């Protein structure tokens, strides 16, 4: 396990929280594919992600700027997978976008 190392601020964080439905067939494979695909998206800096046993998940994806977030948002395979998430896999979800002004911590 590790925490993502990000550059000096400013940069952006997309915070995705969700409650996974019990009907999650195909979800884990799609999730793995999205993590694989976002890693190739221009301006993507990394992510931190957890899901607990109560099916609550939090993923924070870091991007260089808002244009990079828009590029990822509009990526065709991501658009399709997001739709499946909303209609098949999530009981509830929230997306929040924040500009990171300060960041500090200990080495991982």
C-alpha cells in the first residue's frame, strides 16, 4: 500500500465517493480498467482509493488542471463506464472537484 506523491500545488483533486450496490457484476473489472486507462490520460498525477466492507468507496484522483479533468471526463470508454456505474453499480455517489492549495505530509 502507498500514498500518491503529487507535485507542489496548485493542482486539482477529483473526489469520488460511492456506495456500491449488491448487484455489482462486472464492476471490479471495469474499475480496474478505469484505473489502468486514467493512468494514460494527459495531466493525470495519481490517485488514492479505498473501499470498505460496507461497500463505501472513496477515490481521490489528482490532475494537473481543469482541462486535464475535462479530458478524462470526456474519454469515451470512461463515459460508457460512468453510465454503467450510475445505472447498475452504485446505490449512491458524489463527485467533488477541488483545487489543492497546500499539501504536506510524511514520506510513504
